[in-house]
């Protein structure tokens, strides 16, 4: 788990500020105040949607990312941040 966390932070650190600022993310919450969906518009991650589900104990059980044409990483920062992975 520590390796995954380090990778996530490394990916966030490598994402240029201009790319992060070029999009708008809209968050949707359920009646209990839990994040259930995030939709991104703009040049970075345009059309990417993230949804999550919870179990009876309020644990997040699934993260689903749709609308991406490339591989992505979902990072639990500021809600959930979707970062594309570019294949060179």
C-alpha cells in the first residue's frame, strides 16, 4: 500500500499546474454527504466521470472511471482526482 501511495503522490507532483487548472470538476454527494460522483470538463480529462459506491459500514467499495480514452489513476486527494497516464 505504501508503494501505491508513493506512486500516487509522484504522479500528482509530475502533473503540470497548467493542466490541472485547465479543467472544471463538478462533485455530487448523497444525502449522507458522501462523494458519489465527480465529472470533469475542460481540456484536461474532458468528459471523464468518476463514481464510487459504499457498503453498509460507509466504506468505499468501488471506484469507477468512465469517459477516458487512456489509462488513468484515481488519487484520493480533494475528493478524488483523476490523472491520465500518457503512453509514449
